[in-house]
């Protein structure tokens, strides 16, 4: 039970971190363009890695297809 909860929480934290980096782009862009672009790129990389790790794993992909995102 705890492995599932830990996995779900790590996915949520990673998704939130990637989204936060992307959402902060316009705010940071007013102060420092280079840091803003770095934040945007890192947010996109974090989200892409999360999708790759989630759907790249055959077992996780099968569970999502079979049971959905419950």
C-alpha cells in the first residue's frame, strides 16, 4: 500500500514542480530573461521525463490502460 502511495505522491510532486517552473516563466521574464528561459526549459524537461517514465514502463502503462487513472 505504501509503495503505491509513495509512487502517486512522487508523480504529483513532480508534476507540480514542472508546472510551477512553467507557470513562473512570465513573472521571472520581467526580472531576468535567462533565468526565465531556464525555468521554462527545465519545466518542460521535468514534464517530459515524467511522461516518459510513466508511459515508458510497461507495467505502469498496462495498469493505466486497464484501470484508468483512479
